[in-house]
C-alpha cells in the first residue's frame, strides 16, 4: 500500500510542496503559513479594489 502523496508547487513562491498526509501540510498547497497569508492578502486586495465605489461628485450640491 502506497500512501497518497501529493506534489505541487507553492502558488506564491513556486517552491515544491510535498504532502504525504493532510495533517502534515496545514498550509497546503502553500509551503508555509506566510505564503498562504500573502496569497490571501493578494485576493483580498483585488476584491477591495473591485468593490471600491467610484462615485465622483457624491454629495455635491448647493447653488441656485
Ligand atoms: Zn511558498
């Protein structure tokens, strides 16, 4: 019986990540917690940009 070994490259730094068991790689498919957080930050940053409201002249009134 051979164990289920997964071999991937870290999406953040490209380092080879070998996972023998899910419990051995808590940050899979990332190589470490740092890479996972960095990649997460990228996604959050992109979402933030998309959700950014673009309404020029909002609340600009007065005159007459
Ligand atoms: Zn990495």
